[in-house]
C-alpha cells in the first residue's frame, strides 16, 4: 500500500485508538487527536495516537512497532516540563538523557531523545521530526521497542509548546 494511503488509513484509525485521558483537553467531535492544538492549559499529547503514528512509520520502514512505557512517559513529561519552565529548547536542561534515565532506574543499551518546541499539534511535531535527519534517525532507531512522549504548555514563553520523545530498546 502506498505511503499516502497508509497515512489516510492511519488517520481513519487514530480516532478509534484515542482513549480518554483525564488530563487531556477533549478534541472537537470528529477531530483526530493528532490535529488537536496543544497550545492550551491542561492539553496533553495523545500518547496512544503518537505511538500508533510512529509505529506505522517504523513498520513502513521495516522496523518494529513501539510500546508505551510508563517510565519513559514520566521521563518525557519531566523533560518537556523542564524545558517549558526554563523557556529553553535543550536536551540537557536537567542533565543528559543517560543520567535522567538512570536516575529513574532505567537501564538501556540504547536510548534516543527528540525534543522540539513551537509545534502545536502532534501532526506538526511528527512531520518536523521526519524532515530533520537527526530526529528521523531517532524515529527509525533499530532495536527500539518502547517510547514515551509528552508536551508542556507554557504560554508566556518563546515557543509555548515543548515536546519530548524518548525511545529505548
């Protein structure tokens, strides 16, 4: 199936995969969660939709799908919050990825992190990561089996929405 048709199929399936989250801002009826603006108080990325989108992209490139991991979710949320609090797009705002994961008791032979800011929707962030060679390499990291993704909204900052995606084996 051509990539365009696969994305259309994903777009049709993602609303079915999006489960309610008490901390999320509810999307408009019929609006896929990956198009919902996260530039709002209380908005949270739909991690399940993100996992489906990234896993489909990985499968289209001959790689395995990913599972959501609670520890990686917490680490990603902490990183997004830290960047928003510091008004800074920086991998090391609270230490290196390795140190942050080790502090959570997570041992991994390989882990990678994509951070970004200014994207208001999951679709925008995913597209930006795919178009950036270093970020795309992380999306397509061989051996990755788990992920965590998070956003933080900070209205008085330069970028307003901060993103963190962590992938690990």
